[in-house]
């Protein structure tokens, strides 16, 4: 199994400065300065664990390249690109960036493009793009939620334009709704977007089951909002009963996963309980489905996840699943987190999943 791996040190140089974690620091409001939640640590430490564990030796290193204006403008407006070229925030006041922010954002989007092209071209069987800044909230005309460019949407548009790929499924397992990718392709019946997320956590009032796509694309958006506190059992049921059946009905040529780890048990920006073994199971279900549906063509693009201690173990487990590793790195936190009360599927979670199953009938 040849697994491509994208990482670049410049991803760690994307400067999100000092907010009060999430909001601009402001002594008048009692908001003390603190490094932004979306800082380099969690992602840099994923890479370092991949190297230190030796997993790097089982991967095929792929070199990212900057996404061109042409590639970006397939998805974004010229005004948004101009904002990123001259500004210091992606557009929502909570997504700051320092000098050269656009250059690094281009490299993040270009890293997902490189991974997708390598998989489609058969250079590797599957791939993991450990990129930063994230992208799944970015809309055509603005960035938001720490996202500057819509990395995955830009990569989908690229392989459709240059590789003749037609049907692409994007599965978003970040704990926050994949609103940006959904918006870009809402009217397109040949791009399926499936988002599994904590209900109504971010963007506010977004990611409802009633968001189905529009026009010719009706049914091409599937949203699975889950209650706070959902753990490994709830996510496994969502994958088995909604996400994998959606992929089977859609029959993609390529699967791209928005791989966020903020559904993790220790994440500061959500309230779920998924563990490294839970993320491994999620990834394995998607990899297995891609193996049956599209010759294993699957790309994981890193999104959110903010605990610098635990995210490395969660992402490492996913990359091991891609590489077919049969002797996985033990999760030292397993005794704490895998046996938390409520890890199994709970009745109210089952209700949310059953309600989402009804969405499968309209997938184009
Ligand atoms: O991880 C993220 C960013 C979420 C935050 C953006 C502002 C409040 C929550 N999106 O996937
Ligand atoms: Zn997130």
C-alpha cells in the first residue's frame, strides 16, 4: 500500500497571533491575550510523531506546491483573493494571519491538490495532506472559522478540471459543520458533501439535516448533526448507517475526507468524546468503502483539532489506517478515554442517526 504524505514546515509559520484563544484580546472586556486556538502546535506535533514513530518510513513524501490564481478562482471570488493578498484577517474578524498568510494558504490548498492528483494519477494508492491553515469553512467570497482558502473545494475543482474526475464525495468528520465545501457544491449533483458534526456548534445555526443542496444538486448535501457528548459508538453508527451507505449510493470516482480531530475527547472547541481508536475506526470504514467503490482512491486533508497533546495520536492512527499498518502505535491515553461512561451509542444519538438515514433516498 503506497500512502502519500504532504507536509511542509511553512504550515507551522502561518501566524495567527495572540487572540484570547478565539476572540481578539481586549482588556476592556476582560479578554487577556493568549495564543490563538488555531496555532501551529497540534499539527507540527502530528508530523513530529509521524517521524519519531517511524511511520514516516512507510509513507511516500509528496511535495506541496502553491495553488495558482487560476486554481483558486475556480472556487473563490477575485475580491476574496485580493483581501488575502493585502489584509490580515480572512474575513470574519476571528481568522487572523500575518505577513505572507496568502502564500502559506496557497501552499495548504496546493498540498491537497498535490495529494489528490497523486492519488488520481495512481502514483500512490491514497494520501494524507497534513496542511495548515484549514479550509472547510471558507466560502467563495470570504474566509471564516480560521479558514482562508477552501482547500478541499479547490482540490476537487482542480482534479475535475485537469484529470477528468467527475463524481467526488467529500466526507467531513471535523466536529464543526463543513459549511464551506457544502456551499461551493450545493447545486452540483456530481459532488456529494456529507458532514458529521456536533449539532449547532459552528458556524452558528448551520449544518441542519434540512440543508440538502439546491436545484440540480438537491440531495447532494447530507448533514448528520449529533448531540454533544457523542463518542466512539455514536460515530461508528453514523458511519455505518449514514456515511458509508451514502457513498455506496453516490458511487464516487474519488473520496476526500475533511479530517478534523476536534471531535476528540480533549478538544477545547467542542464537546465530543472520540478517541484515537475511534478515529482509526472512522478512517477504516471510509478506506474500506473507497476500496469497494473507487479502487481505494481516498485523500484525507487535515482540518481542525486543537489539543496539541492528543491530536497527534488521533491523526497518527488515521495515517496508520491509510498505510495499512497492522502494529499500530498504542494510545497512552486509551485507559482514560476509551472507557468513559457514554462511549457506546446512546438512545438520543441513535435517534439523530436514524433521522439522517432518511436523507439517503435523495442522493443524486
Ligand atoms: O475548528 C474549526 C473552528 C471552529 C471555531 C471557529 C470559531 C468558533 C469555533 N472549524 O472546523
Ligand atoms: Zn473544527
